[in-house]
């Protein structure tokens, strides 16, 4: 991998990390709104709205958040590996 390709891949991964951070923040905001809701809440599934309990909704949000955090961690590790390889070739 050339230095230019490595730099480009690092930039793409950094953009992905920023996007994942944004999605994680959105889920945190959604969780706060669900906690404020009275009674059941609705989840958008394709073109349908599905009614679910607050507990189900919070569990779903937490699972999605864990998945995003895992993806972010993988991307950060990849960035660090690429940067270490870059330093090793200099």
C-alpha cells in the first residue's frame, strides 16, 4: 500500500468514525426522548409504525448503540494500525 493510499484510507476511516459518533449521539437523544414518553412508543420499520413498550424500545436502542460502538472501535483500531505502519515505513 502506498503512502497516498494509506492516507486516503485513514481519512475515510476517520470520516466513518465521525459518522458513527453522530449516530451514537442520535441514539442517546432518542433514548432520552423514550424515557420521557408516557405509555408505549412507536418505531419506524420501513413504511410502517410498530407499537412497542418503552422497555423494548430502550433495549433496542441500547443494542443498536452497542453495535455502533463496536464498529467505531474496529475503525479506530484500523486507523491506529495504519498510522503505525506509516511510521514504520518512514
